[in-house]
């Protein structure tokens, strides 16, 4: 278009802008001055950045608790946008009910992918709501390729205890990924099946595990608009903390117990939660301290020659077994001694040990010892694992560990004698479980290890033991007097998914390698519907010589920090739930809007959309930075505050201060 009279512009007339990006950060065209509550709700909805999904006939609000209803709505919206979602509410908040409501609300056929031990629980839940769905077990995915050929119309996979799929190198992960793709050439949600992942503990060791879960329904580049160009690179650590938080907030629904309790009024379904007493710590060794020092020094002398990585793994495994019990330690020593014999024979033949040989040595279900199955991968063919010196060290360690004195087991016996109520004692090793059964004579004690159960020395089925220990939670009649059980000793295979809230106490006899395991353990009793007003947790820590050698407490702290970074820490993503509730307070039409309120805090909240990313920047006189958590608190306060006179100049200054923060955040244009 030609101007009627083109102005003459010389370069001397041009002046540089002090902040060019600020020209773009202006309220949208037609921005209106509106009541603060309306603006706060619009800002909350913009930050959630999800389109509402229409309700389907038979929506489950009537049988959901108040805190579960908004979770269903947000999960369905995330599924519709991204093809997958992660439900990571705290243990005991009824994730199974939420997941089923989401599945039923889609109006499409779905399948369940659950641990074998939880199949009866899920079948009962389906029957209660007159629903049917095929059920695949995690174990079946580990063993062979599964295809839903008999159910070609399945459009959604609900994966319970989804943290079991955090390792992409396992058979079960690859099998689930193929199921999600649906044989249609796309990843889950991208022409394949949608995927709803359910777990209270998505991160056990590293933030990378979260991205491996997302890859089950996202292609590598699908989150580029959120500042994450590659999920694979992010899993290798190439991700900023701010980007990680933004991604987690958009794909994960995770609420804390405190949020579920305090954030919602009573509804047709009332969930009562027990109070959790402050955790108790007891430090006790499995042998007198001087003897433990000698044993720790002996383990340090093991060479596992020619394989430094294997040596460290072996020593760490032996020390963890020593921290559990002397019988567990001796069992691992015997297996290592057998390994030495096999390794020496294999070296003479110029080969390394095979996986079949190791499966005979290290049976499935012995979590700590299974780490030793990595040894054949770490030892090159033709190399002996250790020589005569290691065999001599093993013999000496076996002699040193022969003692009847066990301060740790004695401490447990005193605890159980002094306190009433049913107790679950979690251990790492099957050898320790059997040992404690012998150390607690005269008590009504049973044990569960994998699928097997024990009433004293009498073998029983796992289900039989659970029904005897927790008849109320298991929906079973009271057991016969001879089978009544007050103390249940269990390995971590029992720490997932099961309802055992007849118990009032969890004792961590052994510390696990991941804080997620601690959460899962306590979750067996810290659940809605507990008959107890208050529950207890007691942790037995290793004695000083072992604590220093294993550094397990330091490892747990580091992993807990990784969980917090991924949005898996306490209260980490509660702000998203608060935004959702705020966004639902008004049915106002969308569109650009602004408001001012009278508040003691002198700050501005700017909700900025650039490309595919929506960000909340908090601007003060001192700083301007993306901070959705603080922005949520400010928006909640603004919704309740009285309006104030709007100062356009103040808004302009806030925008100018925010522009460098947008540039630093490297939001995609």
C-alpha cells in the first residue's frame, strides 16, 4: 500500500528501543478492565492451558470424593491434548477410583495394566461399578510380547504402579511402548492408544525416570513448545529446573494429603485420613560395634579383580545385607563364594558367566542380590572375578559373622513388646524375614515374601496371610483364632498398592535404596478409611560403622531432592490444583483482561503467552522472574481483595521489567 504523502524518514530520526521485547509484552488487543476475581480466574485458566472436556454420560462424580472430581476433569483434558497423563497423587488418596472414573468418562474401551498382586483388587473395583476391561499384568509384559489383538477397539491403557516402567531397557517397558503405539505407526496418543500412568512415586532415583514415563505417550520432540526440544536429551540431564517444572505441571496431576484434606469441602463421599505421628529413629547394629567394624574392614578387602565397577557393587550389596541381618550377610557371602568357583571355571574356558547360571545363583525376588546379576555384564570374558585372596577373606568374614548377639533384633523385640496394635515390619532380604520369624517366638507373627507366606514355619499362600493380618482392609471375615496375626514381616514386594490399614504402625527394619520405597511402605496403612486416628512410623538406622560405609542416608537425601525437582516432593504440584479451583470460580468469557487490587505486597502477576508456552511472571521492585507457585498465591489473594485504581504507567513499568526475564527464560518464540 502506498501512503498518500510518504513521510521523509532519515536514519537520524530513528532511535533504538531500550527494551524491544517489551513492545511485544503488551496486553492483548481489547484488554478490558474487569473485577479482580474474574481476572484472577482467567489468569488461572490461562496458566492451566487446557481446553475443558465435555462430560460423558455416567460421569462418576456421585461416587468420588470432592478432591477426586477435579482430578478426573484435569486428567481428561491432559489426555485429550497430549495423548497421555500421569496421576501421582499421594498414597492413600484413591488414585484407583480417579483412574477408573477417567477411563469410564472417555466412553471408549480401555485396558488395565497392573501388577499381578493387584488384579483381584482391580477386578473388585470394576465389578463394584458394573464395568469390564481386559487386565494385563506387569509380569506378563516382562515375559513375552503382548498384543491386544482380541481387543482391537481399546483406546486407553491405564497403567497402575507405573513407576515399574521407568527403565526403558527392560522388556516390560518395550512391551508397553508397543501396546501404546497400537500398531498404527505412532507413539501413544499420536495415532496410538492414550496412556494414563498411575503412581504415587514416579521418580525413584533420577529425574530421567520421569521423562522415560512421558516417552510412553509422547514423541521425542512433542514438548518443544514448552522449551524441551528432546525428551531423550532431557533424560540425559539436558533440562533446566524451570523447564522441568513447567513440563511436570502440564502432564502431571499430583496433590498432597494436606491439599486433599484442607482444600475441599465435604461431599457425598467422605474420606477420613489418620494423623501421622512424628517418625521415630532408632540406631542399632546387627552385631556389637567392634565386631561390625571388623566386618566392614573385611568387606573392603574384597578385590573382585579386573572389574572395578563390579567390585563396588558387590561390596555395597554385602554391606547392605550386613545392615539387614547376619543371616542375610552370610547368605550373600555363600552366593559370592559360589560365584568365585563358577568364575574361576569360566575363566579357564575363556568365557564369562551366562545369565542362566546367575539366575540359579541369585533367585528372583531377592532385590538386593539381584543387583549381582550385573556382574557378568561387567566382567570381560576369560577374567577371573577374584583369586584365592578373596576366598580367604570370605572364609574369615563367615567366621566373624557367627554370633548370637543382635542388638538390632533385640531393639525390635522391645518395640513390639511395649506397643499395642498391628505392625508391619519391612525388610530387604528374605533371609532376614525368616530370621525374624525365629527371633520373635510366642508372638502372633507371620511373613510374606513374594507370592509365599509363612505362619511361623508353616507355609501358606500370600492372600491367606494378608487376610489373617488385615481382614478389614482385605474385606475378609475374622480369621480362625489359630491364624490371628498381629505382626507381619514383609519384603518390599508388599509395599505397592495393597490396603493394609488394619495396622497402626510401620517399622522400617531395613532402609531401602530409594525414598520412594519409604513412601510406598507407609502408604499401606496411611490410607483413607483407616480405623486408627493416628498411625506411627519407626525407622531403624544402621550402626555408625555401617552408616558411614554405606552412606545410605546420604543417598536417600540426594534421591529425595531429585524427586522434588521432578514435582514428586510433598506439596510440589498442589499449586496446579489450586489454579484449577480458582479457574472454576467464575464462568466468565475469556479474553485479555487486567485488574488492580489493594494489597500490602507490591507485585504484579503477568500471564504471558509466547508460542505454545504460557508462563506466569511475578514482578516486584527488586526482581522479575517466572514463579508459578508464588503467582498462584498472589492470584488467590487478588480474587478476594478489593479493587484499586488502575495505574497504566505501573503496568507499563512492570512489563518493561519483565522483558529481560522472558529473554533469560528462553521462551520459544
